[in-house]
């Protein structure tokens, strides 16, 4: 349902836009919109400007699909990281969970999603096309997708495809130190460190 016609058109339009944000329902969207209306011109401009700047400055790394303002991103060009160890994650935010451990010295590949037949997400919706050429020089591919049904299915699919292309490639899965069914985004540092250290070949 579109935002109520009880509001003036610009207000209704803002409420409609805010409702598209994850976790924001109509009530919250209305609260945000009225807060913005009451805020100073400067604050409102800063909010609008930072949204525009974000879209103008950020893009996906052409190598690993991480969100970046330079392409390739700083991980992909880092001389102190092994470009031959590739950690596959679901979302750009998952990189932070791995980085927090300070034990990972490789690079990443961000899928921007997981396989989910119920939601109509197939392999073609994942950002996999630029992963396959990277495997030619890779030493290990670590599947760090979440231990959810979708995360496990995605891990299996990517691992199978990778092995079909490169039978000698070492493919591993992070240990289930990350609580089953949870998102790796919420794993604490100790849990994530253990999950990485105890990864097993699949
Ligand atoms: Zn990158």
C-alpha cells in the first residue's frame, strides 16, 4: 500500500522511499520523515548529500565484488596479502567479520547473496562470473558462507563448480564454530577465528 494520502505529496513520497529500507515499516518511516521535516536545512542537506555521494563514489570491485571507492579494491591490490587464498562470503559486510579476527591474510570474493530456490535466487543471480578466472592461480578457496540452509547449499554449489574447473584446488569450509543457522555477520571474533582455523577440506 502506498503511503497514505493523508500527507502532503512530498511527505508521502519520502515515507514511501523510507519504507523501502530493510526493517522500516510505515510507522517508523513516518517517524523518520517527520524528524527530517523538523530538522535544520543543513542536517537535511547533509543526509541527502551523503546518500548521493555514496551512490556516486562507491562501486563494486571488478575483481572481488567488494564495495569500494577504488577499483580494484585495497584488498585485491594489497602486497601484504596472499592473492592465492580466496575467502568466499555472502555480503560485503561479512568481510568485516573475517577482518576482525586479524588472522586472515588472504583476499575475498563477495557473492552478494545465497542460493535460495524458494526466493527464486539461482546461480545466475550470484556474482560468480569473475570468481572462476581467479581460481587459475589460487591455492585455496575457503567457503565462509553462513551455516544456514542457503549458505550450505551455496557453499556446496560453488565448491563443486570450482573443483570441476580445477580438480587440484584445495577447497575448504569454515568450521561450524559459527552457531548453526546463524549469520556469520553476528559471529564474535573468537568464534570466527576458530571457524577459520578449524576449516576442513570439502
Ligand atoms: Zn577487490
